[in-house]
């Protein structure tokens, strides 16, 4: 079942405000636990972890910055 525009906006906000800080803590603990000696390996690890978190939520964030497609069309520029 596809989420409505408003539901996707709420889920995206929840992911950004709650899920992302938790993921950052988990990723930093993981990176500290692995503690590679090379700065390049550490950098690569952080880059990979920085990209991986968005993959499951790609469909949620897609189109969030656009206008609501379900909103009624405005007839004139100064319509509220």
C-alpha cells in the first residue's frame, strides 16, 4: 500500500528526528569498535555508513520537497 503525501512527510520527519540520531550513535559505536588503524579505512567506513542509512528510506523521501499532489489546484496566483 502506498503512503499518502502527508503520511510520507510525517514518516520522513520521524526518520530524521528520531531514527537518524539513533543511527549516528550506532554507526559511531560500530566505527569505534572496529577501530581500523588506517585513516583511509576509517574514512571509507564512515562514507559507507553515511550512504547506507538512506537506502531503505529512499521511497519515503522521494518527492517530499514538491508541492502536495493531492491539494486542490489554485486558479490564480493570489489564491490562498
